[in-house]
């Protein structure tokens, strides 16, 4: 990989929060998390194709790359012409676009991504809620502090967005020195597996509701929801049913609690 970086004089762009994963062992571990053979793979932010090369060696049915960086797209195209990225045995496409503005036209597909901190939440919300054809599975490399927010025992908007749709598990710890340039924090590879639960409340209603509940995290949930138009007496009665009280904050409630509250409040 160092030869590729030197050949193309690659420099990470701070404006795109680029950090290239350079550890071959970790790249190999990523593609072993789920079977790629005869699968449709969507890779977000492939960069110069370090992981793409390994994906192609696994005989996928199709590979779709979505890359925003003009220079990285040029490098990928050149590496394809050089046959370094052999796409002859797969249905291949390279989309030069912002993933948040791209409508994915795949079915039964897996997502593989190394995404920067600032777009982690928008990407998760896109693939878990905005896409009508949601992925079968996602493997996402993200900064450790984002993973901690998703998996924390205290709820947050981000953790609830994920928990309504998926179970998650940490697969690989990735130290900062595995990247070039090394970021200030370590990362993890996280698996997202859809579970099909909590469909008794509509996604759009749920997203609005949790944002209302966390509108002022330091305030009582009772006040946040009453400011959103719900009746205090109804909210408090339901919190008591859940063994909470008037001083409860949104971070104390689980995904099951939020689904229960929303379902009941919608029917009052």
C-alpha cells in the first residue's frame, strides 16, 4: 500500500477527514466478518482501494463503490485500467458522489464503510431509515468515541436510532497507528445486524419523539415532552408504569421504554 501512496503522491485531505487504513492484517479481518462470495457489496469511501482489492478477491456478485473525492476516483479508475483492481468477474460500478445524496439501487446488499466522525450519524440514519431498500448487514469502521455513544448504557439519540433497527457488536479494535495519517483516537469495526423489532411505532414518529425527549438533555423528560405538546399528567402516569418518576431524564430510558411511551402517548 505504501507503494500506491508514493506512486500517486497521496495526501490525506483534512477537509474530508481522511485517514487511510494501512494495516493488512486488519483489512483481512474485516472481509472475514461475513461471507462476500456471490453477495452484493456497497463500499462507502473506498479511497485508493485497499479494502476494495480484498473484497474483489472474495468473488462477490457485485461491487458498488461510492467515493466523493475527485482524486481518489481518478486513482481507482487508473488502478482498474492497470488491472490492479480486477473487476472482470463481478458486476462493478463506481459512483462519484456524496453518499448522503446517493440513492442506492441495490437489493440484498451488504455495506462496508470507513467513515469519518462528522458523518457517522447521518450515514446510519440514511441506511437505517431513509433507504427503502435497507442493507442486510453493515460493517462500519468508526472512531471509538462514536461506538461508545452507540453502545453506552445511557441512551442518546444516536444509540436509539441504531437500537430501533439493529443489534450491534464490536468485531475488531483498530489502534490509531493502523491509519495514515494516524487520527488522535482509536477506532473499532462495528457490525450492524437488522432485527425487525419495534415496528409497532412508525419510524418517522419515533425519530421526532426521541429528538423531543432529548431537546434539552439536562432537563427532565417530563418537561421536554410537555413542551412538545404532550400532557404532563399522561407522561407522568406512563413513567410511573415504567418505574420512573417526574425527575427522570431521557438518557435513563431504554429503547423498549421509548417505544412503550410513544405508542401509549399516540393513543391518548
